[in-house]
């Protein structure tokens, strides 16, 4: 059975709380603490598992928070290939101001990966990937020892996946150009991230659709998806470009919404749904996650309800 295999070289132990009101120079009494696995790839694996996909999460783990992170992944029944590293797994802290609804996110830096630790992650991809799998590289990259090691990491991961007949999807801005030179199955960027490639903001939807299609035509990616906030999302492929609007929901938290989108899209494409349906399903996953609090992800029943609605 094909799997969705995710790579998270810079995972986090995510901690989220609510504060009645955030004010400076005061002790804030927080409530509703939650802990979840974090980092783009881990969130994608968590979401894809909830959707019923066969998954595997490849991630690094080190120190006290790394041990706790492995426990959180196990609690969600996500199959894992954890790679022990010498550095401490980082912490991410999210605080929601209950009086305003504003959300504050504090992400600590990741520890540097040694050359052997970097190689261990890539070796895990090569060992685990098989024909038909979708391998997802997602999230930020930690510092890495060696000249160009960070810049070429995703390109090396894509090469390792493709050597086994797997497809490689990328949702990151680090090491982007070498990865696109290697060629990927799917590239997903949001309304800010695509500008690093385009050179600046483009008009929605025509200019952005044309830009996404140009990357496909160059062979950088088979599919390019750009999510554009409240405007919706576009996906370009050789067949052209398709669009879906966002689902109007009352958001509680945006944490993990983009990763849920990627998970839903990969699941739908693995099921060989039409591009229009796959994009709509991905959008439903993102909207359902925005209904959840803190660092929680969606409930599957919310995804299905939104996807089957008339919106």
C-alpha cells in the first residue's frame, strides 16, 4: 500500500495556552494547556493519519523535549522513524489572547545537525520510500554542518525519494532553488512564500495562476499550488489551472492549517481524485483545522461536512 512519508528535520514540541488578556510587565495566568507534535512534516503526518492514509513520519529527536515528542507522536498512532541527534529538540510556544482572539507564536531555533545526522535523515528516506509513495518535505530547516548542506537538503531528499520511484512534495522555502532544479511532484506555497521565486507580489488570480503554470512548464514541479489567504487556492499542472475558494469558518487558531491542506491534497491525489476535487478537499482540511483550538488539528467529520457542503 503506498504511503505518505513525511520528513521533519526541524521538529518542535508544541505547547499552546490561552491567556485571558495579554499585557506587558504582568504575570499572566494561563489556562487550557495543550501539547502536540509540531513541525511541518509531523503535522502533515498527523493530518494524513486522521484521514485514514498509511503514513510514516521521519523526524529527528534529541534531549528532553525529543523524548517527549516521540511520546506525543505515539499517542496519535502515527508510525514513526525517529532519528536520534545530539542537539535538543526545539520548543514552540503559542499563546491566544482570549480578549482579542489574537494569537502569538514563539518558535525557538533548532539545533545544528552534524553531517552524519543529516545523512541519517536522507538514508532513512532512501530506505523507507517505495514506488507509489508521496514523500513530503515540509517545514523549516535547522542549521547543518558543511558548506551548502542546508541549501541542498531538500534537493537531496527529492533525489533519494525519486530513486525509489516515489513522488516528492515540497512545502518549504529553505533550499528551494536546488530542489526545483532537481524537479518535484508538488510545490505548495502561500501568499507570501511564492514571492521569493516570483520576485514580488503578483495579482490574484490571473498573474499568480500564470506564474504557477510557468513553473510547471519549466519542469520545476508537476503541480504548483499557491494558497492565497481568504481569496482561495490555485493549482497548476500540465492540464491547466484550477481554483477553489476558502470555506468560511469562524477560526479559533491557524496553527497547522497549511500542513492540513498539504495532507489533504496528498491524500486526495494519491486517491487519484480530479485536481478540482483534490484542491477542494485540501481546502476543507485547512478550514476544519482552523475550527480547532491551539495546536490541535481537524476532526475528520468536520472535513467531510465542509467538503460535502454547497460552498
